[in-house]
C-alpha cells in the first residue's frame, strides 16, 4: 500500500549509487540522507537516500519507507493532486504499525514537504509554523502552489486518526 522496505529502497538506490565515503578514523560513517529530520516519534523525512546513507538508515530500524515521488504518484503542481492521494499516504504515516517510518522524495523538499505539512495541519499546527517548516527544507525552491495546497487541504475525514506519536 505505497510503502516499501528499506531493502527495496537500498536495491533501487544501488542502481544509481555512489560508493560509500571512507571513514577517517576507520569506523563507518553514519551519514543521513539529504534533508533528513525527525518529524515525530517514529516518523522521519528525507531526500532519496543513496548508498552512503544506508548504514545510518539501518541504525533507525525502519519498518517502512514511503516514497512520496513513486508510491503515491505525487507530481507537480500540487493543485492538480487529488486530496485522496495525500489522505492515503497520511493513513500509512498515521498507522503506528508502520513505524519507524521514513518519508522521502527526490530531494525531501516539495512532495515530502507537502505530505508533512498536511500531517502538521492534522496535528493542529498553525499555518505559519507549517509554512516555516516547509520553507526550512524547500529554501529557495519553495513553491507557492505547495503552500496553497497545504492551506486548502481538508483534514476533516482524518480527524478520527491519532496524529501525534510522542510517547507511543
């Protein structure tokens, strides 16, 4: 249902992978993917991981990986994406049986940012805080259409689902 195992993501990344960076001290580096961050307890976000990131990702003991650019066919501009697509992705994120979970897209900016922004809306964050988090990851590549999508996203059909994982 739109989620993958870390092994499947690692196999896909190996097709386009760079060799892992050597550790200066003889120990293996734990290198997080581009735009990596913790979203909430058991939920992480990032850009597409490559070979250098898998030791780090394995240390998280991920149960699920949600690829926002493939699994749910999220494409730009977001104004044309059916809200049902985001709702289905959010159901995967909100199901603690899938945790720990990594959400990623190519750069961890737009599609991941919109999905996390909609989660934040469900968590009752104010729009200013949602947009601030989105802008931290999207930086100069921020899109007003992404922000409009998050602002318009209707959370009413998801209110019955638990949206905070802290203490789980």
